[in-house]
C-alpha cells in the first residue's frame, strides 16, 4: 500500500550522505550513508527530533541542511531541500546553533532584531517585532541588557528568538534547551510546540534528553556512532498535553525506557516502540 505521505512534495532529502573530515590517516567519518526524506505536510510542518551519543554526527547533519561549512558540502551523496540540491545557506533555513552566538555589543532587543535589519525591515517594525519576541521567550524587562549581563539560559532564549523571528520554513535547532533549568525547559518545550503550530515550519531538533525527543517529536531519528549513522526512524504520538502531565503517564515512561535502552546498547534498528499503533 502506498503511504499517502509519499505523494507529498519532499522538503528535505538525504541520499547516502557521507561526510569525512580530513584525508589519509587523519580522515574521520562524521556521518556515513545517511538517507531520509521529510515531506512537506500541507498546513503544518513536521517536528523531527534527533538523538544519539556525542560525536555521532547530529550537528553535522543539521549543518549540512543549513549549508554551513565546514560540515557542508558532504563528501558523498546528495543533500536536497525544496526539491533542489543544497548549495549554500539561505533565509528558508534557520539554525539555532549549539554554541549560541550573540553579538556582544548589541542589546537583547537588537540581537533579536539583527536578522530583520539585514533584510531591510524598517526600524519601527523591527522594534515592534523584537519586543513581541522578547516577550514570547520570557525576556520582558531585559530588552536593554547586553549578552554579558545575561545567564546562559537567557542568552539561549535570545538566540532562539533571533532565529524564530525570521520565520524560516525549515528550523534547525541544535540542543537549543541544553542550558535551561528544568522548569524553563518545560516551558520552552510548550512554547516551541505552540510556535511551531503557528508558523507551520518543519523543525529538526537535536537533543540529548530522550524524554524531550519523545515529547516533541512526530518522528525520532536515532543515530549511533563510529561511524556516525542514522540507525532508525521512530514514529511517535505527540500528546496534546503539557509535558509535566505526559511525563507521569506509564506509557510515556515505557517509551522513554525503551528508547534509552536502544541508545545505550547502540542496538540495530529494532522496530516500533511499545504502545505505538502503526
Ligand atoms: N570541523 C570539524 N573538523 C574535523 N572533525 C569534525 C569537525 N566537526 C565535527 N567533526 C567530527 O565529526 C564527528 C561528528 O561531530 P558532530 O559535531 O556532528 O557530533 P554531534 O553528534 O553533534 O556531537 P555532540 O552531541 O557532542 O554535539 C565527530 O567525530 C567530530 O569529531
Ligand atoms: Mg553537536
């Protein structure tokens, strides 16, 4: 039977993508033979989460989609977005980097508005939109501060707002919630789901937190290392409930345990997760 999704246009496709850093005895395989397709779902994007041990190539995968060196271009294989080979970075793809990079001499507000300035948006509109985004990520009252005056978690939220304000069709997030305390982290998870529904963008979200991957993802890409590779793609239900209450459900605990087990053992693809109806 044909999966109806297969008839939809492809948004991001990897065909046997391999990235090797260095040559000769120094050569290091970052990812090997990674293939997948994410379709353009009408009226809503897909939220893909990516999990795997440190060094398995999660950032490499995101940065190839973003078209950013030195990860891009891949050594072999094809990386395609919007039906065309990826050749360079573009406004249609926004990356919230693992090492969030803010401009130290600009205020919170100006950092959030920076990309809009590059696009020639007028000063007053930039200000209005940046104020709105500062509020959305819980930075109201800190708009005039400089990055050095902020905690790591606050800096990370500036970086998230600075990317989301540009409304990229494809949003690439590399451990964006890593520096957040648990309470703010749960709030940001809810916020991300809400914004994602509003913006209809497709999200690739890297995380080390298995619960976060399961809570946020429509699909979870599980990777393994040496060489970095995509082992399996797991379909998960996304509950329409806040993360705190989902975490208390036994089916969710069971899913988490099973995914953790597969990650720890770097086990080969082992099929559907428990409790999931195909
Ligand atoms: N610029 C680079 N030059 C050489 N090797 C690199 C470079 N960037 C990454 N690598 C190597 O490629 C592999 C994958 O790295 P990558 O950063 O994609 O992993 P990751 O899954 O994001 O890890 P982490 O969870 O620690 O962020 C690693 O072995 C790493 O050492
Ligand atoms: Mg990384």
